[in-house]
């Protein structure tokens, strides 16, 4: 492999790791906003712990991205640099992760749709030829399995609950659905790594849909009819919400350079 091809492969791998890190970090940050505001103490603690799980996953992917960047690179970067010193157009997170929390029904619906995607994504990623990505996926899968169960139980509880909770769930699903298609549209860096990562997006989407249908059926909810899908997050094109998240999240590091997690 010549130097240009090597550099391109390195760039693709970094972008891949950043995509996974950014998606977990931004989702984790959003969920952390519920701390102290949950509907009951037990659920407040549960969603806070899920937020911590996601931020822990983000750290692992950021550390790997930094490790790859630092190969033959005089200017060393750290996980903190990648989380705190990049601008919005450099982030590659899924758009669904940056949407405001809204009410409990919206947050639960978003977490269920996202966690179910993570579950099937990591299930495939554990067979990656990249040992580091596979190891992070295997470790994360144990946490994500719980996230799917916990959020799925809440989807059923609210969807098959009162008229008010059911209507809120219907509204949440309808508003979130246009952001789910992006999960299964590979970015260029994903396509370029298909020989080593081997994600079958069609199969993964089918598995995701079947799981969502199963839970929605028990929740007496319906999957929305086919609609236009939002995209762009993987390529740095975001909603206006990400800028506000980063302004809050990155303030201390930018104001006082060198702080550590």
C-alpha cells in the first residue's frame, strides 16, 4: 500500500471511530440533562447511568481515534482534544442524538430507537478485522443490551398506558422517525472500510425494523408510513441544536485549556 493509500485508510478509520464516539457522546450528554429531573428517583438514576455508559463508550472510541492520529504525527492529540476542541462541522454524530430531549416520551422513544440501532451495529462490529473496534463493540454491547431492554419497557409502558401517554408516544415517534434513516445510509468512510468492518446495512436495518415492530406492537404503536429522511450528521452537517450543546459542553476546556476529564 503506497503512502497516499495508507493516509486515506488512516483517515477513514479515524472518521469511523469519531462517528461512533460523537454519536455516543452527544446522546450521553443529552440524557445527562435529565439528571435530577426524572419522573421518579429510580428512573432518574437509571437514565443517568445510561448517560454515563454512553460517555464511557465515547471515551474508548476517542482514545482509539487519538491513537491512530498520533501514529507518525508530531503534534499529539488526546481524547479531550477530540471531544472538546472540534467545531460542530467536524462532529460526525447521528442527527437524532442532538435533538432536544422534549418530554419523557420523546426521550424514551429516541433512546429506544438509538439503542436498538447500536445493539445491531455493535453485534456486527464485534466481528470486525480491526481488533480494537471489535473489542470496544464487545464491551459496549453488554451495556447497550440493557439500554434496549430498559427503554423498550418504557415504550410499552407509555404506549399501552393512558390516552395522554399514548398520544405523546405517537407524536414522539412521528417526529423522530425522519431521523432514523441516516443510521442505515453509509458515509464514504464506512464504505471505504467495508472490507475490514463488513457492516451489512440492509440486514442490520431489517433486524432493527423487526425489533422496533415487536416492541411497538406490544406498545400498541404503529411504525410511521414511509417518509423523507434527514441525513448529513456523519458528514458534519448538523441541526442548529449541536452548536448549543457544544457551547455548553466545551466551555471549560476552551476557557481553561488543558483541563482533563
